[in-house]
């Protein structure tokens, strides 16, 4: 099963840091954000990766290359002008083709987490089209995004909404009839949720949305502190 890291955004909220460096290459704990993902994916057995890029994407390719130094294989989806998340996934579907599975993992490039990717395995329910990882709401998203029912299904409404982590396991059929103008992934997921096709996993460990320079600094401090105690 393949995994895709979404890395095409311009990182406008991270400026001026992203004026000359793509957000996935910003460092925390002594290494680029995207390298944290690659290493964790590799440790979980995901070695066939796809990365989309647009803004300063050439820097990402030069930094990561074929993935060989990390023990993985990387292919790139060069969007030129950045697409929205669902559109970027649709554009990359030919690279995500896998003769053994119709499923693939997708991770936002601008998060950090200790989520064990080994938990992302295709569900036994044949009608399921996505497994979405949610977490407790951070300060910057207090209202949450999705409700996780007791049977493991996600709902768009309900009590105790949780936050979408930007980590999901998706089936190719989720994108049937869509092209690379599909827009953002959120509305695509919400439509599938209304059809009862989305399950959820509640991650109770560490997770951060690295959307601002302040959060990047917080992550850097946390990782360096952990390294100092290891």
C-alpha cells in the first residue's frame, strides 16, 4: 500500500519563513517536517511514497531525491500551480496505483504527530471508502470537525466533535467522477460521511498542526527537549 504526503501549499500563514523555503522543508528538531513523516512511514512499513508539490517544489525534489537515503522510494506529482487537496490527490492517482490494494494513505505535510501509521489498515466493511484519524481539539480549533460514533463511524454533526488530523486512509473509489478541479478534501469526505462510508480512529497521542511560525517554534522546542532527555 502506498502513502501520499500533501506538500503543495504555499504556506502563506508561515511567511516570511516560506518566502524562500517550502513549508515541508522547514525544520523542527533538527530535520525538515516532511522528513519526520518519511521516517515514521518507513518505520511503519510504508516505503512507496508519493509527494505532490508546487510552490518551490524543486527544492523538495533536490532535498529528498528518490528517497533512497531514507530507505524509501519517492515519486513526485508536480502541480505547477497548487491544486486544492482533493484535486491534488486526483492528479496523483496514476502514481498511487497499486496492483495489490485500492487503498492508500494520505498525510498533510504541515502536521507533526506520533500516530502509529501501522493502525491504518483497510477496513473489513466493503462499503467503507475512507478511514479518518481524528484527535482532541487543539486551542486553534476548539469546535472540532467530526463526531465519532460509538460504532466507529464518523458523522458531520453530533456531540463532542473531534479535530481532523490530516491523516486518512482512502479508497480510490472515493474520487470516482472527480477531476483535479475537485477542490478540498474536506467536502469530499463530508459527502461520503453522509453516505455512511467513513470510519474514524481517535488518536489520543501527540499531534500538532504546524500552521504558524509560533507553532513551528513550539514543536522545535518540544522535540529538542525530548531529544535532550532521550
